[in-house]
């Protein structure tokens, strides 16, 4: 993977992309940047390198918050490293990096989470079918209301969720929406909150679960056990390592981290092949 050479990303027409800077349960380019570049990374030097090597930026950016933004390829098709140099000379390397990925890559990275959620909500809906009932209360009927439904204007529409008691029909089945829809997700979260209310998690079990979650988040990214996320982070590492290859202006060589002494130049890349074509020579 260290032989990989990055380039400006070229997106497919109408390709839908999502992304962010980092996530505790997803790819973490900021954390990877800290292992590659160390404690600090000079923003102006990073911009100078990107402009000299790749030319003009290939994606839009927030003109108020950012100077520029580049999207670079990684060894994984559909996964891109975004670089937006933050001005300052002693910046945390994580300030400069984020990521973009298409739907196919997202499904692969979050497949384990989706399978786990599917199993959880399948059990939850089975529980709801046995213990909850949905419908409108009869005039004068007194029941413990666990959830009250609203219309698009956020006003009660008369339908409520209650505990199932002897004599109730199987009305809940009519309420549960089709699997995979937005309404199904809303229904699942509603049932989940009701279940947590009726079956509060013992304090010692919650403390144990939260301790395990915090321990996972303190692990360095290269020790994560999630294969797809690990491969994504390794892809970011390969692209960042490629940014340490030196390019030049005349006889001055530099990489993303700044100038490179002559005795440390081991790998170089050609600067932008269209550099200077918009200008005129001064002599």
C-alpha cells in the first residue's frame, strides 16, 4: 500500500457522496493524520505543497471558514481524503483532513453496524407485538399511555401506544410501517424508548457497557477490530504518506510538512504539469 500514488479525485456524474472529519464508529482521518505527521502540521506549507503538486482545487469549499479544499484518491475506489489547509503554523494535523465516500463504500464500512441494528430492532419489534397495542382510546377508556402520535403539524392525531392487556386485538401490526422506510426507523426508536422506560438498564450493567465503549474510543485507530473501518484508515494512511513525497520549485524540495533537506530526499513527484500556463514570463 505504501507504493500508492494519489491524485485529484474525479467524481462520477450524479455520484452522491457523504463524509465528515471523524467518527468514533467510522473512519478517522484526523487520528490517522496525527500518526503520520506528528504533533503539528504547518497549514501554509501544506497549501503550498498541494497547489504546487496538484494545481487548482477540484472541489468547492466554505469560502468563509476555509482557504481551499482538495479531494484526493485513496487505494479504495469511492473513498476520498479531503484536505483543507488550516492557516497556522502549529496546528494539530487533524485540523486539515476529512473524508468523502460513496454509498457503496458506506455500506461496506457500516455493514457490521447495520447487521447489529437489524438484529436488535427485529427483537424489539417482536417484543412490541406481544406487549404493546396501538389505536384510538374509546370515550372514557382509561389506559396508561406510553406514547402519543402526532400529525405533520405536531398535533395529537388520537392514536396512542399502550401496554397490551387481556382482550386487546392485534392492532399493533397495522401500525408498524414497512421495513427500511423512514417511518420504520421512527417507529423503531419510539419502541426502543418505551422498552428502556419499562425495563431500565441496571446501573452496574450500564457502567460496564459505557466503560467498554470508552476503552474502545481510547484505542489508537490501528488497533481497531472493525475490518472495513481499519482498511479505510489504512487507505487514508497510504494517501498521507504519499503527501510526504517531495516536489520542487527550482532547486527547493518540500513536501506537505515543509522543506526537505537535500540529504533526506528519497522519493519525489512531478509538480503540476499545467503550472504557469495562465501566466506570462517576466523576462
